[in-house]
């Protein structure tokens, strides 16, 4: 089974949050839904943190390229 995209994970989380608001759920169903929502949220956070690191590394790379070009232009 292929891994879900971030957007699919977020949609799953939103669905679980909506489901958790259903007052007709049993205690067990509520706890299971809450547990699934926590796991989905954790997956989203993990992916966002990875993308944050990726963006940070790209920014450093871009800054280094810019500094290198400025150095070359000043010579």
C-alpha cells in the first residue's frame, strides 16, 4: 500500500475530528477515534517538520550561492 500524501493525511485528520464531534459515539468509539486523530496529527507534524528542515537547507544553499556570486562580482 502506498503512503498517503500530506494532503490525504490532513483530510484524514479533519475527518476524524469531525467524527469525534458525533455525540452518538460510544466511549470505545470515541477513544479509538481520538487515538487515530492523535496518530494522524503526529504524521502531519512529522511531515511538516521534515519540510521545514528541507526549506531551511534550501535557504542556506541559496544564501551561499548569493554570497558566492557577490564575491565573484566584487573581484
